[in-house]
C-alpha cells in the first residue's frame, strides 16, 4: 500500500510541474525592498502606577500627600517604511504617539533620532522624519488594482526580530472594524504580530499597498486575520500632516444605521442599500440641508453608498466647506438634496497636537517642569472651558506627581490661566522653591495638584 501511495505521489509531481513553478518566489522582492523598511523603538517615562484602560484616570490624585509614584522607563517596538529619500517615514500612530524618544534603525544598522511631523489617531497613521538623505524609498502601489486572492508580503519587526518576512493573500477589501469606521481596511492572512505595526504590505510588483496595523486575535498572537490601512488612504493623511500638521475631515451631523432587507421593504426600496438616517443633529449641515430621520442616503457627492459603513468614509474624505449633492430615498422615491459639508472636530487626545509658541531655553515655564501650548478655540469649545493651556511635555517632579502630556492646566493658586504668555507672567510672581497648587483638567475631571517650583533651569 505504501509503494502505491508513493508511486502515485511521484506521478502527480511529474504530471503537474507547472503548478510548482507558479508558486511565487519572493526573494527578488525582499532583496530590492528590504532597505526601505525600518525598525522603530520608543521610550517614555511613565508613573509605575499609571491607571489602566478601565481605571479612574485621576486615581493618582487620591494618594496621601507627598506619596508620589515611581517613574518607569517604558519601551515599545514597531516598524515603518521610507516614503522619500530625504527621510520621511510612514508608520502607525500607536507606534509613536506615546514615545518621548523615538529611534529609527535602518536595514544597514544605522540609527537616527526621529521627529514626529504629525500623527492622526483616527486613521492610526503617523509621519515621522529622520535627518539624512539618499535613502531607498518605497514604490507606491495602486490599491484600486489590488484583487482579493492576490499574493502580498509583509516585512517588519515582530517581537523585535528585524527584517522578518511573511506572506499570504488578500482576504478582503474595504473591511470596517469596530470604532474604525473611517478606514477601509485590507484584510489578509499574512502573519502579523506585535512589532509588525507600521510596516509595509507589498504586492508582487514590490509596491506598497498598505500599512500593517491590526490583528484579530483571542490569544494576543496571529490567528489568520490581519488588517492593513490602504496606502492611498494613508498617503492622503501623510500629505495633510506634512502640509499642516493636522488632518481635516468632513461631517454632516447624522446618526445612521444599516438598511436590512426588512427595512428596505418597509421603505419601498428595491434592495437593501444605503445608510438609514435615524437622527439628525439640530443645526448641523444635514439639518440645514433638510435631511430628515427615515431618509436613506443612496449617494453622496456622486459616490454610491452601498452599505452604511461607506458613508462615514466618503463624508470624512470630503473637504469641509464643499457643496455636494446628496441622493436620498424618501417616501418611495429618490430625490437630490444640496448640502454644505461641515468639519469634524479634531480629537484633542491625538498625538499631533496643535503647536504653540516654541519654548526657549531659560523660559520660566520650565520652573514647573513642563512645556505648554495655547488651546485652539475648537478645543476650548469641546472641553467647555474658557481658558487653560495644553501641557505638551512633562518632566521631573511634575511627572512624578502624575501630570501627563495632554492634560490641561486651568489655574495656579486660584489664578485662571488664559494663555502661555499669561502663564509666564503669573509664574514670575512666585519665589523660587515655592509650592503652588495647579488645577489640572483630564477628560471630564479636574483636581488640584501641589507642585514645588524649580529654579528656572532646563
């Protein structure tokens, strides 16, 4: 029986030599593109007792006076890829957003300190730069030509193992993930693990078609479901970050849901499609245009809305202020509505925060062990506050007291703080080595934190 099975196996190999030759050979691709991929490592100082995701973010304020948490150096690893010879690199926002110090290691083992040009948490795209030139940059592919079933390859640093190569196929395109309704993910079965984040997804032509970003896993490791940000989507984000340091997105002010077969029948729709409006924000762009609850949005600015998940992506990609035509299904018939797109407010917790006045050596701001920037009017409106300054950097005693980058300083010793300039004036009134009470805002909570002033040195 064994001889028959072996003979049959050999005959099959001889009968189908072409099948073996059709399997992809990735060696040339890897040799030509490995130099475009980088390893990214970050370090940051964080309180040892920093709250977890489900804990009270102001828990550190409940400690007895004078009992400060210890600082721990936290390290993380990720990947990225070079998009221009002069040192611009694309990666994931979650790779770099918490890093105080970012190091990029090239394929030839050279290391550079990197600067964050901009980071967008909503898309999980970040643009960083290293100070060098003559680098080997990637070729950008056409995601529109990418097909389900096509071979793709990833290069990255899973668990810190540099230049690891894994391959698979495109499993699906345009995937929506929970809390990620702006990004049409590419789903693959390429083995992706922690450390691959931010690395490139190549097609067989050696062109980047995506940024490896997320995995679906019940174990923390690879389970056959990996998700990449389409490169055309990511490059649009990167171009905005490079030009302005921030990303603008459109909004229309509606809450939507999927159109089921039963709902389509009840509304007289020929088939279940579009995005069903179940509420309209009063005074928002949709309200001003006359959209109503129970309308079904079929097209937005000429683009078809096949499922409800299509609409947020299309609207977000529309420039605020644009005048568009929206096709809706209302009372058994399609009609066109004219609308002016509004702007989606920026998430103030994003790593790419608005830049304030540059901190100069010897500036009195450093007496607090922190640097600051002025809040924008939109940020103040979102927080519901009239003043305050954004904390950009935290060191020394301020970090030990639990204050974090991204917190807002509202007042010092009951003196309201309106701007960075006024903060300097207020600090100048206090003597050296004096303790002051800082009113700190984080999220929806506010509390006073005692802090001793330094001597004004950096």
